[in-house]
């Protein structure tokens, strides 16, 4: 039952990313920077932290593939990167306490790595239309800050959903 609730939450995040947040992104209003909400990535990182590296990997692969199919032109970029981020979050959580500071730091670090990995893949295949300096200043920094704030806001609700008594690590 809990896996269904977690999957439903991530699916809602996936839908909200591509619909509601598209109205509020600065790029749509003509501002010189872009915020890319990575709500699903934040959810996958929370799953990795609270349910373990294998569960984070599986959810990252599944929702990364969905993300690739729905939103991108190249299959595999977000499948690989989100799976890797979920796994990495689970590995790091073994060595640190799951506080709001740790979770927010992981979201900031892993979102930075995820965005850089995606940019690198798109640059490798000449699908990027943005220079590295434009990417850093116009997209990466605003995206990471937005997702860090989002992580702080959803920390307690996600922790409560994921830290249900009776389940151990790596339930998948």
C-alpha cells in the first residue's frame, strides 16, 4: 500500500512539473533566467535517503524513464541520472543522520550533479543550444536554489510518508 502512495506522489510531482510550474517559470515571463523544477528528482532523493539505495535506484530508473518519454527527445539521460541520484542519496544516508540540513544539502548537491550530467549528455550529442557559462548562470543556479527551497518545504511531509514504522531499508 505504501509503495502505491509513494508512486502516486511521484506521479503527481511529474504532472505538476510539466503543467502547473510551466506557468510560473521566469522564462515564460521573459526574465533572463530559467528555473527547472525537479520535483520528481527531489522525491527520488528523499526515497533514496529514507528507504535505501536500492529503492532509490529503482524509483529513479522508473521515473527517469517516464521523464525521458514524456519531456525529452533522448531516452536514457534522465533514466540514468535519476537512478544514479537515488542510489547516491541512499549511499550517503548510511553515513549521516537524516536531518533537514542533510536532506536539503543532498537535494542541492545531487540536483547540481543531475543538471550537469544532463547538460553534459546533451552537449556531447550537440543537442544543447546553450554555452556552459549561460547554463551555469541562467539555469543551474536558479534551478538548484528553487529545488533546495522545495526540499525544505516538503521535508516533513515526505519524511512522514517514507518513515512509516514496520518497514526496513530497501523495500523494493
